[in-house]
């Protein structure tokens, strides 16, 4: 059982400051200047997220951009600037990433600035000692800080004087209950004064303070792991290895096809050779896939922003769709960090007489109305209709006594822990009250008792009398977010395991975890038992020594994590070790939190999620920030991640099919030393109608299909066979047409028609199924085919795309190749591709 015997049970109406014998003198202006010159100031670079330069580098200096930039320069050098339009994709892609991440940075910087408030210090000036207001950055070592209720401690220090001081250290330790401080105790930066006041001697400032030491390590930027992005990068890496030799060989073959190097230079045909070579190379790059991925991530970020979710890195939207273990910090995530009233029981005897219970409630209301009331007093006085009683005298709370008392015109009352007020009692009234207390103890609640004192206001210098009459038992507990249980149920239904970790007492954490059913369906009706993290196996730097975890250490910790799902008394370093241990077992780990103590774990997790009211350091390292702190928004984030992953897998096959047939054609052209089958504008037409435009529509609809690992393998399984069939069909039609004496222009028109028809069939496969309200996908394919037909039928577009009307023989050739190609693509899909397909596109 946890009672206020360890905490202050109520606000106090009168407090007497206490102070140690030695009291440092306030600093003079000269001493302040000396410390400023020595750098002993509280200034810390508060970069809430990456700098603008880092964002620019991450989005501009990519392998994708490098390849396209070189290709664009080569085309521009020939003077054929219309054929360098593909470079726009590079610019748009980088612009989307920069704009979205910079917007997130600005929002996060604004959130960080909301925590800034001036500090009050005591210094010695020309007119003597005075209290003054200074900026947080202007606090210096050895300053005397004046802290009152509501202040956030700006620097580490030692308490000199206190008046009922209670400090909330949950941001640092995870312990949700306020800590009573006495002279000589240490207070840490980042903690909050929740009751009383104090004078504090500053002992550490700036980067030397506890909170900043954690924040400094946490701010080391790391990129979110994205399977979608990694898969695309693998394709680009393979292409980049082959692209230089293929480009050189293509240029050489095209020069040979135009009469050789000397003839090409003298006639200017080298320009066409370079453009053709670049067209072959650019066709191998799935540039539209990168752009569409960025667009999809950006759209998800915009939609989530409307729900109060700040996306700091675009790929983070995808990661939550892959998370299979979600670690939840109790305080600030499952609970909102405030103390609330769970139950209140009147325990006065039946013959107590009218008005005494109402009078007792009036006393609780008076304690809650006191300007110095702490969280316990405020919670005990919740929802009381009685008017606050008029208090005529009071005995303030003392950590030595463990109780406080007040007197009204009618009688006196004592407020404290039941075990203190009823110690040694075995009468009926005491037994009844203690029975309620024991029942509440099983829930991990804290319990306070208000008792009447018939003999009047107790003497603080003597033990409590044994005639106290129990009046009201107040069962208090942290406010559990109303959406917590429903949100956890959603994750359990999606196959995501949840682990609750906290710096609180294991019994309290277990009780709260039981209430929100964090154990999932397997929990049943059984209560969850909190595991004391002090018993966890040590891992590497758990003790702050910077040791590197080895496999045996991680395995020992992971074994415990496999068995236990609720942890109390968890230190910040242990939270980080828990993340590492889970990752060592192949899990994709999400971590939520709001305090500085969560920052390191959030940074190392695959996906860190911070609450909007959390510490700046925590929000800085998180991939996602729930700006309004609503836990219930997470299912929406999962939905967006799944939409991105499932839909991008649907359309990725289109792009990688193009990469396959473009590579095949490039190699064939080199070996055969023939003109490239297409002009850049031909590829632009076909890519737009069979990939670019339809992929945009196919990538946007809602899709809540659960993510299945193996994105790239599944896509390549049906993209490569399709690409080989298309490449072979195009090459066959092109060579046969040229062999029949058709000029290059006509042969290219035949190749373009074949490519368009075969690529439309692959699009039709990607758009399946067409039933159950999805017929729009079929109409999308029909519309793209109609546009392709219009490119030949309309004179303007036919001339713009350099196409020729085909004669009967050419049409017959194209028809034969297309029918054979359709058959082979369908067979390859049914025998190979459909078995590996993701459920979202089956």
C-alpha cells in the first residue's frame, strides 16, 4: 500500500521555512560577470531538431539526385533542353522533403519555446541584496534561485530554504509522485515545483546539468529505418553500379549507329547519340517511384498534422505500420500525469449526527481551495458540492510527522496516511476504515484519511491522540486517459504487443496496466503484476559507464522481456537497454514518452513518439510528436502508414517493371549496335499513361491491410518477369519492323505501340481486384488506354510525340507481339507473382 506517508497529503495554510546553518551569499554583479566570462552560464544550444543545413543535405545529396543531375547536365550540353524535363522530378522530390521536414522543425521549435519562462534570482547590487528576473540563459553558477509553485527548475542545485516544497521529477525519473524536499537535498533541472517554495544554490548550469547531459546525447540525429526507402535505395544502388558502363556503351553504340565518332562530330549527330544514351539510362531509374513515395509520405504528414500529429521525418509514417512491439511510458501516455480522485467514502459512525459528513467535506474543499494546495489536496477535494469551510488555524504538513491539521469554528481535523492516523487502533471505527484502505491498496492507489480530532487541534510536538474519528477515506490515483484502453485494444487486435514501463512503484504500474488491459486478450481477468526493473539483468551502459552491450547481455534481458510486460522502477538507461534487447530479437520497436528520461530510448527505437507537452529534448529526438498529447491518434498514424506501404507496394511493381525492360533494352542495343528504340518523348508518353498518372491514383485510397515484411522481394518477383517479357516484345517488334524496311521513325512508332499495350496489361494486374466497389480501377486503365489511342488519333499530339500512323502490316506485327506478350505476362503472374503478392494487392 502506498500512502501519503511518503508524500505531502495536502496543501498547507501556514508554513515555516527551514534553512541550513550555512547560507551562500548572493552573487555580486562582479561575480556574475566573472562567471559569464568563464562560461559558467546556463546557456545551451536548444536545437529542437535538425538544422536547415542538415535537412537540405539529407534531401539534396542523394544517390538518386546525383544520377539525374549528371544525366541532365549531359542532355543540356547537347542543347536539347526539352529532353531534360526528367530533372524536374529531382527538384520536386527534394522540394517536398525539404518543405515538409522544415515545417516540422518550425513547429517543434515553437513547441520548445513555449517552455521558456524567466527565472528569479537573488543577487547583490549597488543598493544591496535584491531579487531580480533574468532569462534562463543568464543564470550563472552559484546563483541563488527563488522557486515557487509552477516553476520548472532551470539548473541543478542544492536546496537552502524550503516552505512545503514538493517537486515533480517525472520528466527525469519517470516517478509520477511528487517528492518532498528538505534543506540540503538536490533538485535537478527539468523537474517542476508542484507545491511550496524554495531558495536553491545553483551547482550545475548549461551542458553540465543533468537534463542537458541526457539531452545532448539524445540530440545526435539518426535516420528512421524505412523498408520502403531502403528497398528503393537497393534498386538505385544496383542501377548505379551498372549505369556508368551501360551509359558509356550506349553512347558508343549510338555513335556507331550514326556513322562513327568522326562522322557524328562533323555532322552533329553526336547530340542525338548522347540524348539516346541518356534516354536509355534514365529509363532504368525508377525516378517516379522516389517522387511518388515522397508525395505519399508528404500527404500522410499533412493528413496527420490535421489530427495533431507532427511528422519530423517523412519515412516515420511508414515505420509505425511495421511496429510489432510498442513500449509505453505510463506517465504521460497511459495516464496524463495528474492525480485524480477515484473514490471517496464517508466512514463516520451511523450515529454521528446530521451535518458532520457535510462539514468534513467542507474541510476537504477548503484544503483544495488553498492557493498552496498540492496535487493530493486538489484530488481529495474534487467534485465536492459543499462550500469550503472557514479555517481558523492550521498545523502545516511535516515530513517528520506525516500529517497536517486544520481547525474550523466547529471542530478540528487531521489529514494524513491511514496507517499514521490510526496506528495501534483496533476499535470498530478504525477496522472499518482500514478495511477500505486494504481494498484500495490492491489497485496501487494512494489513500488519505480525514479524521475528526475531538480534543482540538493536535500539538505538533506530541504524538497524535488515539481518539481520532475517521471521517472520509479518499482513494487517489493517476488520471488514466479515457482513450487508453480502446487504443491498446486496437494495437492488440493488429498483432502489436504492448509493454508498459515506468519509473513508478511496480505495484502501481501493474494496477494501472491491469485497468487498461495492456496484456491484451491473453490477460483475461487476471491482474498484471509489475516487474521491479531493479532486478533486470544489467546491459552495457545501464550504469552509465558507456559499455557496449554484448549478445549475452542482450539475450538475458530479452528473455525477461519475453515473459514480462509491465515494469516499474525503470531508470532512463534501462529503457534504452529494453529497446536494444527487443531489437536484438528482430522486433520493430515503437516507444512513447514525454520526459527527459525517455529521450534516449525514443532516439534508439525504430519509431519514437513524443507527447506535445513533453520535454523539448524528447520532442527533438522523436520521429512523431502528438502535439495535443492524445494517445487515441496513434491508430490513425498506423492507418496512414499502412496506406502508404500497401499502396506503394501496389504501384512499385510498375516502376520496377520499367527498370527491368529499360535495362534489357539498353544491353540489347549495345550488343546489336542499333539506334535506341525510343526517343525520350516516347518514354515520357508511355510512362505517364502506364505508370505516372495511374500510380498517383492507385497510391492514394485508404488501405488498412496489415503490413507483411518482404516488400522488395515480393515486388521484384512479378516485376522482373513482366519487364523481361516487355523488353523482349519491344525488341522483337522493333527489329522485325526495321528488317521489313521500315524507317527508324516507323519502327520506333511500332515499338512505342507495343510498349504501351504491354505496359497497360501490367497496370491492369496492379489495379486488380476490380470488384467490391473497386471498379474505378478498371475504368482508370480504360481511360489510360483511351489517352494512348488519342496520342495517335490527334494530329497535334501525334506530331508532338514524333509518332507515325501505322499501316496494316505494322499493326498486324504489333498485334501478334502484344497478344503473345499479354499471354506470357499473365502466365508469369499466375505462376510466380500472385503467390508472392501482398494481401493488399491480391
